[in-house]
């Protein structure tokens, strides 16, 4: 998949730098002033997830609303999957003092694929913070601020809200062929994808060790 980053040069010219998959960003030269531009990936559990989230915004701005929803949801799943597998490995190592085998990792991947959003989200939250996803979202100051600005966010269950408003919309496209998504739907879904990644990043910064 192609990913494009729009860069504003110090001379005022805007130009784009593109790469594919998880390849490094190529160096680019501003054709107006000759300055060299070198892009560095952000520190992240999943660089791919960050790139997918940006691609979702590009599709949203370009008017391809259903594709924006699909890509934004994949970004969340990619980030959550990386955390899930990392923490499964840590949990296993704490018990066995050996690195996980390829067979174990495949079993964890299969478990993740079958579990949807809610179960892995709770596992990651409990592993990092000792709390369920909902408890973390309702008690962590950064997460509270994130949830407070989301349209229609309930107070009873953040994970069920995300499942209903983001993942169920994705499922309508992917499984039922609903391809007439509206701009407001895509905008909401992109906002929710950004919010989930921000909450997961906050969880991953936690210093609580529950293994």
C-alpha cells in the first residue's frame, strides 16, 4: 500500500513524500529552495498503524468515505494486535522464562482474529494497568479527556461504544456490502480510530507490571 506524507518546507512550498508498506521514507529535495528533507518514523508500537491512520484521513479528505472507515479500523486492529502479541509474549515469558515459539504466536494471532475488539482491548488494558478497558478509560486523566470530546460517548462502556460506532460500521461495509457511507460517518469513524490509538498509547506508557 502506498503512503504519502505532506511536508511543508521552510521556504513555504508544500510537497509530498511517498513510500510503500513499512519501507523507510525516501529523502526528498525541495524543488523550490533545494533543501533536503528526511522523514523519520515516529516511535510507535506499530508504524504501520500510524501510516494507516494517516491514509484513512487522506481518503476521508478525498471523499472516499467507506474506504476511509475500512482503513481507519484496520489501523486500530493493527496497533491493538501488536500490543496484544507483545503482552502475550511477556505473560508467557513470566511463566516459562522462555521465548514464545512460532506455534504459540500463531495460536495467539488466531485467538486475536476470533475475538473482535472488546476481548483483546480488555486483555491489553488489564496486562498494562490492572484495569479493564472501561475502568481505564474512566479513570486515567488523559483517557477521560479523550472520551469527553467524542460525540455521544456513553459513561457506561467505552469499549462497547467503540464496538458499535466504529467496528460495527466497518462490518457493514466488509461483510454486508454497504458502500454508501456518508461524510459524517467517516469523520466520526476517523475520530474514533484516533481516539482508540491515543488511549492504547496511554495504556502502553503505564508502568504497572501485572505479570
